[in-house]
């Protein structure tokens, strides 16, 4: 979930080339619609913090309302230590600071997914 279409396209290509199935959303509202439609089939949400309309914090809260077991990895170019700390305390699986290297992305994804092994039963 990111409002930067170029970045989201690059991340999608990288993840799909590694064998991941990727759904993209360009806003918090779109992310909620997609998550609701694919509920139970989404292992991890990569969520930008700063987006017009519904920001990352509000999107995370709404995702948690839809699915208390949702797995979210925060990705942001802005350092919002208090907000990130709060979201991590509420169950976000990690934080990745933009810009990041591709290996850092894969490490963060693996760690987030590993923390949720068996989550969906």
C-alpha cells in the first residue's frame, strides 16, 4: 500500500520475480477493499505511513478491525518514531525505512512472515 505508483511498481516486480503473489493498493481505502475481498489469503501487508486521505496509522487500525490477526510491515521514508513505536506495540510486524536495499526488503518480509507462522491455522 503506497501512493507512489513508481515505487509500488518496482516493489511488485521484485517480489513477483521472487515468486510472491502481489496485490497493490494506492490508498488506505483501496487497501481495505482489497484486504476485505481477499481476506484469509493475504499473508502480509506492506504499508506506507504517509499517504493522502487515510494515512498508514489509520489504515492499520481499520485492517486490525477487519482482521485482528492481520500482518503488517510498515515501510516509510519519514521517521515517525512515536507513531511507529505505537504501531509496533499494537502488533505491526516490523518497520523498514525508505530508501532500502532489496536484500533488506526480503529480510524484513521473511522476519514478518516467520513471526506469524501458524497464524491462520
